[in-house]
C-alpha cells in the first residue's frame, strides 16, 4: 500500500504482539497512529512511540471496564480515524474443554474477546471517518464452518461470538459501515507461541493491506491476512 501521510489508525490493544506490529506497520506506511495499552507501565509501544517522530500517540484503556472505554471516547472527542481496529484478546488453556472450564474463566474469555470489543466499537464508532473501516481481530478458529478438528473450544466460541456480533452490527448499520473480521494466521507472539510459522511483521503487513482494501466497501467480511475469505 502506498504511503498515506494524512491517514490515521486507532489500534486498541497495542502493547505487544500483533497490536504492536500493526502500529509499526501503519507507521511504516506514513500513517499517524493512536495505540492503547493497559495501565501505566512502560511497554514496547512506548519504545516505538519514542522513535515515531510524534506520529504515534499512546492512550490507556482496559477494554473490560466500560468506564475506561467511555473516558477514552471523551479524550478522543473531535478525532477522526480511517481505521478503528480492536486487536485485544485473550485465551484460556488450549486443551481445556468446555466441560472443564470454570464459569469465571469462560466469562473472562467471552467478555474479553466478544463483548468488550463490541463495546469499544459501539462507543468509539463516531470517531471513524465516513468510508473508514471498523475491524476486530478474529481468528481462523472462529470459523464455525471450518471447525472439523475441534480443540481450543472456549476460545473458538469467543471468536465465533465476536464474528456474529460484528455481522449483527454491520446489518444494523444498514450497509453503511465497512466491518472487517481478520484472521491473522498463526503468529509468533506470547499467545501464538514460538512454533507459529508467521512473524508479527508478516501478518501485520498483510492485515494493513487487507484493511485498506475494505475501505469504502460497506458490509461485514471475514478475511485472512493474505486477503483470502474465511468461511463463517
Ligand atoms: N498469535 C496468533 O497466532 C493469533 C491467531 C489468531 C488470532 N489471534 C488474535 O490476535 C489478537 C492479538 O493476539 P497476540 O497473539 O498478539 O496476543 P498477545 O501477544 O497475548 O497480546 C494480546 C494483546 O491484547 C491486550 N489485551 C488483552 N486483554 C486486554 C484487555 N482486557 N484490555 C485491553 N487490552 C487487552 C494485551 O495487553 P497487555 O499487554 O496489557 O496484556 C496485548 O496487547 C488477539 O485477539 C488474538 O486472539 C492471534
């Protein structure tokens, strides 16, 4: 994608991993970026901001705290973004079945991966420019149609829930919003682990290109970092 010096992205959950990689990929393309972290501790995003020439600003939000999301909206009042992307997500133990998981753990994964991203989007949607893109980080594991192997049951369900909520959001918007659910591939991060085949930079660069391709195209898509459609 060509450099877009007038463009701006808001990335929610950018302290490390794919969110940090997305911030870096947008900066490399000349965008301005607002990235969010939780709490006051310095993160790798702070290191990136220090070398960004003032194009990366850091905000703070814990997405599971509605008051913090509302406060972020106040602080961003008057701002306009070409991309709002909710990257933040968590998983439970990979081999933990739905029969084993505690209610608290189920709630933690479901709320963080499905309810809270939607709250962020519902709260911040007015910061997205007309023709802009609202995206959220899904997963190939969120595909109901492709779930032949099972595994990671609770995480899968949380991303499938996110996909369904985003489709409902797009439908409610009456075809006026470009809404993108992204499958980043299996990526070497704290969540993805060392055995994953993809680097953060490879996946993030692809995601930035894919989101650019969604601009001005209303409706919901489920698409991977290479631009291939994923079955719902
Ligand atoms: N890695 C993969 O292979 C893979 C594959 C498919 C989908 N994904 C999805 O991609 C996204 C990023 O994954 P990752 O691999 O980069 O994971 P990661 O390295 O574990 O990073 C997770 C990010 O989400 C933030 N976060 C988590 N809970 C949050 C909350 N309640 N409020 C605000 N921020 C929160 C974390 O912030 P802190 O630093 O404060 O914890 C961190 O920035 C997730 O949605 C994940 O499900 C990853």
